[in-house]
C-alpha cells in the first residue's frame, strides 16, 4: 500500500504541524480557547473574561485593549490559578495588531511567600516594534522578544539581595538580575505560537517552533502559583494551555 508522505499530508492540512518544545510529557492544569463566555470557577482569578477597559471576548479569542495610563504600570491581568507547581509548560497563540503593543506572560510565586518573590518570578515579553519600556529593558531595545528575572522580596536583609537594591514604592525590594533577548521579529496581524517552559531554574521560550530564548533564573526551584497575562495596546490571545511537567 502506498502512503502519502508527511510533507504532502502537511500541505493538504491532514496532519497538524509539529511545534518544538521539550519532550517531557505534560498534565493539563488549565485550558481556555475563549470560544464562549463560560469561565471555569476555581481556575481563574476573575469571574469573567470581560474586564472593563482591559480584556474582552472577540471572534473566538480574548482581545487585550488596555492602553497604559499615566502613573500606572499595567492593567488587570488574565490570571490562571495553579497550585504551586515547579515545572510548567505554557502554550498559547497570540497576535499583535499595532506597533509597540505588547503581551507579557508572568509566572508568579505565592504572594505571601516572603522572603522569596511574592509577585512575578520572571517574565516573557512579546512586543511588536521592539521592547522600549525603560531602563530595565534597555539591553533589549529594538528586539521583539525578551525574558527577564523579576525578583521581589520584603526582606531588606535577604542574603541574595544585591548591594544596590532599591526599595520598591510599596516598601519591598525589587530587582532585575538576568535577562535574555532575541533578534527574532514578530509580524503585525499574524498569529504566532509561543511555548514557555519552566524546568527548575531554566526558562525556555519557543516562537513558531523555534527556540528563541533561554534564561537561568537565580531563585531556587520556586513553585509557581499563578500565571498572569498582561496586555498593552491591541493584542489577541487564544488556545491557552498550562501543563504540569
């Protein structure tokens, strides 16, 4: 019996393309395709997909519409709740519709888990037209992708604080330690697929099947309790899956 080659099948749309990621099997913790207004209780930090001025359902996806306001750092996140897992895979599709719009993915430690970070551990930033959000991202100017550690602690005497750590506005200490960037460019009004994996202290990001970024964070094997998605400008988010590895 003759069989069509995988290349012909792929061209005909009969098999799905294979996207790069680690070979670790995963167990799904959270899944959302934003095809309806139904939201699964206990899995999300908000009772609705529609956050006034931040997010709204649109054409089977979730549209980020927040525009940064003076004096505000960001809008309200789409927050997926998980129960303290150390190894994760976050997979999603996204589309950036306007230059300088951006999407950020921020896995969080437990908010009261001092002296370790109780906000964002590190972040994947996806930006059309370059990352341009100030000094903390200056080393990634003109690039569309970035991974950066985002440590935060309330312990002024924590041994891992650098000597020049400065107090955050809310009284804690926030510092940025490691970062990675890529020369890859994103395309306006084009669906991209992203995979972010956290395995111990190693964070790896794939875009459209290609490994683009790797970052080794300095915090020890810290459990992730939630994953935030923040938008600024006009973006679409769809087909989100979070797995425990």
